[in-house]
């Protein structure tokens, strides 16, 4: 399992997200409820960046139509999205945040 450093923990404020690219995969890295999560950056409903949406209570909400996704499971929490987004393994070492696509 290959890990890629995507950002510093210090640059990822609580209830915020950043976009990272690993190979050809866009990833939304979010910090919520004291944890760091990674999901695919493309909303399964509208194909827009989730990292540009709002993060709170363990979910990220798409800025375009308001679909919310659980950051732990990728499952949609609200319509109009009905399909989940992929989730990825995250590890934090010191101030470095790593994501594994495998």
C-alpha cells in the first residue's frame, strides 16, 4: 500500500477541506470532529469538487446542490446524491498527512 503525503496537519483547520491530487485521482482531505478523512473529490451527483464544500459534523456538503457525504463511509447523507463516494485510508505522522488509495 503506497502512501502519499498530501498536506500538513497544521494547514488543515478543523471543519475544513483541501484538494490533493494523487496520480490522476482528485482527493478531498477533510478535518472534522478531531479526525482527518479522505474521500474522492468528485460529488457523485454533480461531478464538482467536494473540497470546495462545507465540512461539519463528520460530513462534507457539496456546494452546488447540497448533497452531504459521510466522511467515514462515503455514504450520502442527503439528496440529491444517492451514490457514495470512495473513501481512502489516512494516517497522520507528526504534522504530515498521508493518504493511501489502496
